[in-house]
C-alpha cells in the first residue's frame, strides 16, 4: 500500500513540476509543427510528458479572430466560458484562456476539428489529419477532456508557444 501511495505521489509531484529532471514545470509547451496559408498545427507537451495535438488559424499578423497568436510565453487562467459550455454540451462550464497576448482577447482553448471551428483560438485533437487539402485535427472532444484534466492535474500556469526544432 505504501508503494502505491508513493507511486501516486510521484505522479502528482511530476505533474506539479516537482521532478528535478523536469525543467518546464507548470508550463504547457505548444510546439508548432506546420505554418501554412490555411492552418497552423502543433504538438502539445505537458510537464508529465502526456501529449495531444492542436490546430489554429494561419498566421495573419496577429489579427483578432483570424490569426494564430505569436510565439511566446503566455499566462493562462481558468474562466467561465460560453464556447466551452456549448461545445461540451454543458459538461464543462469553464475553460482556459490565454490572458496576455498583445492585441488579443478571448483566446480560449476549445473543441473543434477544422479551422472554420475557431476564431483565433487553439483547438484540441488526438491526431493531425487533412480534410479537403486543409490540415485539421481528429477526436477533438476526446482530446479536450484530456486537456482539461491535464491542465488541472499539472497545475499549468503558462503556455509556451514555439516553433518545433528539427531535432525535437
């Protein structure tokens, strides 16, 4: 029993960033894998090494509602969210918002499979695909529930959005 308690403590501690080998504690890393004229795709890595993928609008000079957000480090907070409430059928009423993107407001992580499902917000997925020649994500609802669970469990306070390096 003590072994189970210690294993559970270790898992929670790693999620919360207490693992001495984890340099990005409390930070969700979003590594952009593709920047195209129609969409932006990414891999999302949590401090406990769990992963999902994401989809955003293409880069359109950080235009509100139309562009992915610039690369950088951003604070996130949990807030009441109409889009999360609607896309989860009322199962979840709060979502995570990126709060300090210059010139932008209302950037909420939410469910959606296609770029047409977002107005400048990151969408969750389990895999990256393609529909009519445009990048998309699959199983967005499944990935979103995982995202919410991991954000809470890992006590994520920041999101680092960066271009994925060739060797990562």
